[in-house]
C-alpha cells in the first residue's frame, strides 16, 4: 500500500545513522523511512545488515541504553526517541524478540501479561480486561493459569506478543519472531500478527528471513544491507527482484525463484508471482498452454550400505517429570549417510540425537555406536567420534578468541601444537572465519557465532556430525555456507545428521528423512518420497517447501523438490534446456 | 567513519530504565544471582567455627568493578544474603558474610581513577583503618594475643589497606581498563588482593566478635590466610578475565561507575 500524503506516520526516520560505542562502522546509515498507521512493514536483510539495531531504534533502546553516536531524527507516534525515555516509548511500541524463552519470566500466562501492566500502574480491573482481550487476540484463551514453559514454541511466541499487546501499543515490532519455530508455529505467529494488523489497525514492523510468509502478509518490504536502506516497495516489487535479493545474500520465496528460472529460459511469465496461490494459478496457466514434460528420471538418494554405525532399538525416553519424549523408536544409520531429522517443536528430535552422545540415557531400549552400547561408553569417547553442534551457539562459546575456541578441544585432547594450529586454520578457512580468528566469539553476529561452534566441532574430525538447527537465524548465504560444509564432509565419507525446520534448504544435501511426531517415528524414507507426504508432514506441523506444493499442481504430480526442477519441467516444453 | 552521515549528530542521553547509581537493575540482579550461586561452593574453612567460606568471595571485587561501588555493594550483599539462606554451610555468621560482601564491592568500586567515585577511597580508607584497629586491637588488648602473631595473621588485611591507600589503587584501575588481556588479569589479581582483603577484614571483625581466637590460632592463620587469599585472587583473575573480555566483545552497556 502506498504512503499517502497527509497521513501522520507512526514511524518517521529522517537520515538516521547510528554507531555503537567503540564501533568503527555505522550499524545504521542514512535511513529515511516512514511507516503509516496500520501498515505491515517487513524488514529483510542479510545477517549483520542492521535489522535488530533498527528495531531497537524504534523504542529508543538504541541509543538510550547502548550509548554511541546517533545522527538524524527518529520519531515514533510523534515522540522523538532521543527526547523521550524508553519507558514512555514503551507505551507506544511493543517489542517481541527472536527467542520467546528469553522473554518469559512469570509463572503463569496471566502473570506474564500482567507484568508490564503492573510496572505501568494500570488499575487492576483494567488489567483484567486487557488480559482477557489479548489472550483472545492471540488465541490463548483458557490458558491463563498454565505455566509458560508448558506451551509450545508457537504458543510461547504468541504469549510474548500478547504481553507486548497488552500495553495497547500503536506499533508492534517483532525481531525475527519465527526463526526458532516449526513452520506451523511460524504460520500461527504470522496469522496472529496479520489479524492484529487488519482487525485492530495495529502498525507492524517485522524483521526476518521468512520470505514466503513476508511475501504473503506484509504490505511493504524494506531491504537493509550494511546498515543502509537498499530497497523499499511492495512484496511484489521486492521479491520479484531475485537477482537483487541474491546480491544481498537473501532468499526469494520459492515461487518467485521458480518463475524467475522459467523466465530465464525464454518463456515470459507476465510477472513473477511471489505468493503461492498466485504461483499455482500462473503454473496452471503455463501448463495448460504449453504442457509439461516431467523428467523421465529424477536423481535418487543412494541407500546406505554396510553395518549400522548408529543403531537405536526400541528406544523409549522419559524425562524426570514423567514426560514421555521418545516412544519405542528403532532405526539404523549407516556410515556415510546424510540424514535429515524433522518434526514439530517438541517432537523429540534433539532428545533422540542426544542419546548418541550419551547426553541422555535410554529409559528403555538401547543405543549403539559402532556396535557398542552407549551405556558402556564414556561421553568423552563418544564425543571424539560424534560432533554435536547444539541449537544455541552461545551455550558452546567460552573462549576469548575465535582461534582459541576452535583450538580448545584439540589442545585438551593433547594434540601437538603444530597439529592444533593446522587443524584450527583448516577448519576456520572452511567456514570463512579465518579473518575473524582474533576477535572475541561473542562480538560476532549470531550467524557467525554458529559457524565458530561448527568450526570447533569440525576441527575434531569426528566420524559423525550432528547439526541441531544449524541454520536458525542465518541469512541465505550463511545457511548455504554451513550446509555446503556439511556436503563436503559428506563427500569425505562422514555421516551427517541434520535437524532443521527449514525443509526448503535440504533437497540439495540430505538423502534420507526421519519424520518425528510427539516422540514417535512417523516416517523413515528417501527425501524425495518424504517431502511429498504432504498430509503426514502437516500432521507433525511441517509445511513442505513451495516448490513441492507447486510440483503437486502439475499433471501427474511429479516428485519434484526444487524451483530448478519445477522450472525445468516447463523449460523443456518452452524451449529452454531440460534438466 | 569514512563517509559522514547526512543527518545531524544528536546528543545521546543515556537512560537505562531502572538503575541504581548508573547500573541497570538487570545487571545487579544477574550478578547477585552469580554471587548467590557461588555461595554454594566452599573455598576453605573458618578456623574455630566448623564452617567454611564460599568461592563467591573471589568475585566480590569483580562485581564492584563491573557495577561501581554502590550497585556492586548492593549486588554482593543481595547475593550473599540469598547465599546465607540457601547455602548456610558457607556462612559462618550472616552479619560477617553480608558485611564482607558489601565492603568488597564498595572498596573495588571506589578504586576508580576518574569521576566522583574516585574520591570515595579517602573516607573508606579511614573506615577500614578503624575496622582494622578494632579487629587487631581486640586481639591484642582484650584477648592477649601477641602483636607479632596478630600482625602476621592479619597480613592480608593490613596489606590490602596499605595498597588501597597507596597509588596502587589507581594502578589497578588503569590495568583493569587496559586493552591488553595480561594487564587486565594482573589488575584483577592485585585488585582482588586489595578489595577482597578489605572484605575479609570487615567480615573477620564480625566473626572475631563470636570466636575470639587465642594466640595460637593467629599463628596458624599465617599460612592458611595467605593461601586462601591467593586462591581468592586467582578466582577473581580467572573469572574476571573472561567476563571483562566477554563484556567488551559484546559491547554491552557499561554502568556509569564501572572500573574496567
């Protein structure tokens, strides 16, 4: 929606630049932007582009809390962010951050929402009325007395939104609110935010990498790169510029990528659709006029051979509080396989892989690594064979430099200094971190912090590497860099196990998919087969990539996986090269 | 910056929401929690009491440097108070535990080289001198301990006071703010000697009101107290080096009266 003259903007940034204390380069540079009341603005950009800094500028935390140098003027709901304290701005701006866990402090849903209201001395009756209202708005009615930690990931994030919403802000700012959620949890958050935006006219600014969802829900998209505003326009205008997005390490929605590839073959779609339903319509039209030519043979994943390297038999695991996390799971993973483990938040994926390292011990059943029962193995022995990259990189960082972080385990295992240096250098080089070797790991952006942890694990040269949500919070380039490393390791014969919700990333990498739901094994199949089990994936709150859904619109529902494969199907008949 | 921003530079007024003496409340709460957790870990025994004292004594000064004298003292006192209830095995006498924690943070925070807090050392040094005179004076004049034994047994206390009064106070502050990690570590070690020594002195005065060690105990304290104090300094230097490096790297907001 265009910005109309005469509308008083909720957000007005005039030539805003900002430098963090002691920083040499600006985190924001000459940003001028207006957001009108009731608008939904998506904020996209590569890792380190300044998205979070811009979000923090909107409630005055930047620069009031951080200090540093601030240029230009930022006005929110008519209030200059430098002239009004954050406590005043908080009445107008609600903030929701990436990780819902870090925002929830109370012991019940109701108390969580009441917390900010109590701090603002809202009268008791008013408080009760607002709690009821926001719970209804985010569809958490009836959960008032639940402990926040009993909620699912999507519910927790919706509770964080409810707590922000209770302040009745004019502007709701969400910084990557869905990056840690399963696809359906993310959809829940987007749907809730969109409903608040439409029904209440609340202005929304949402930063994130979820291009499919932002294309669907946002009114405008602002593209930030290196702190500067590079492009601003409707989702159709921004996401159709596939080359611009790729130049800034961003990923277009798969539907846009598909039609961009179709367009490059010589066929000229009237415009590049950026939303799934538009894509389906355009695909039907193209298929009806030109026909399709699905490839006769599609690449198949080789089946694993040899004795199992990792073997789970009738594994059941129950947490101390009685929660059944895994129920009678049996599976074998062979040397050199690349296995993708997927499932909703809380499906038991991380619980499963922690058994390989004996970080958890089976309540019933057995886990074997190279034929040995893990109960008979020491964790340190298993750690030499199996590298585990945990979900939150910060939990694995504790050294003062990137180099020391990567070298730490090698030194402790008694390798010679020359060997430590060689392996550390090789590992840092493979992840593009060598230039950062002297900096403190915590000074790096989240994406790079994750890569430091991966480098530290790779330096150990383990036989099996487990990546637990390695691409969370990464831009497209960062995610590719990590997965390309996994691919190289796989080509070297390593066994890879990757847990992720970002299914669209995996067709080029994984061979086999294990689908989990509520602690049970729902499916164990080659990737091409698993991705087309749409109903089963949805039963565990997963959404197949858009390319898969587009392929299912084609005659014969060919088991295609990627935009290139779908485009190739049409390119053949449109005169382009067949894939 | 190579290219100057187009917008006009604005004056940035720091306001961190709820704060105490320039230290955000969240920092105070977090560090109080750290002190409370470390209160569970016994560092050594307290002679004549059958109790121990906690590892948290090694970070009382660090908390003072991170938060400044007032907020540091408050965070230490809150953490120590919680520790008294949750980890009574490391608290000989609650008043001693809490007053010692408070004094450690206050002394460390007052080692600043600049700002209004840099003048706090003078009244504090008078107070600590009086505390020492009361402590040692009771031992010699009331309990009949030999002066040389008391001086040897309280070496860590009077040496801390001397180093606090001398320019070493400013030297420590300079090292703590230095870019080189080795200097920071040295500053933490020496600074912990000073501030944890004054914390020990304050706590010991309270403990001594209860236990009244005879002359023999003062003698036994010479090697023990020295060893324990070196352990405190080591704890402060090791934990502090990592914490300060991490804080600098993450660019977290520095409280107004922080000394690092």
